[in-house]
C-alpha cells in the first residue's frame, strides 16, 4: 500500500504508473493479437494487473493530484516513427524505466510496494528477452 501526502510526489507516481500500464498494454496486445503467444500475453497481463493491485488503494489520491493540463511534458514533440522492432523495444524500455521510478520512490513512501515494483521490473526484463527473440525469428 502506498501512502502519499505530498501532491507533487503523487504526480510522479501517477505519471509513472500510467506510463508502465500503457506500455504493458501495448506489449500485451502485441503478444495477444500479433504473435498469438498465450504465455507472453499472460505474463504481461499479470504484470499489468500486479501494478493495479499494488497501487489500487492509492489510486484515488494519485488521480486527485494529476494536473494533465499543466504538465509541461504534454507539449513535447514525440519521437520520429520507428519500425516494428523499435515499437516493441521502446515499450519495454518505457515500462522498465517507469517501474524503476516507482521502485525508487517506493523505497521512501512504500517499501512493500517498492519490492513488488522491483520484482515486476525483473520479470519484464525476462519477457523482453523472449519478445526480442521472437522478433529476431520473424525477420
């Protein structure tokens, strides 16, 4: 369970939680619809649901602190279009980086959740290797 009293810290956690879930959803749908890989799909889905479970009680406070309209990041230019392997790799990196931020902040605000974020991050490293091997075999 995460307990946060600082609205600015809530924004950091909310943004990274959203980033991790969004990246996982892209990867989950890739495994499900493009590769028809039940094992990879299930692992990515479990990771996404694990994030929800670890943060569910704090979610209303995280959303309450959200300031999307004022977020300076919303006006930043997106990267150039990439190829298929780049899309998959970028979303794995997005998830890993977000989990690392959640883990580091969790060490201060929610040690139990921090341990779960770390566990999830290492699971994503394993799933990334499987996915990238799948990409290599389809080239």
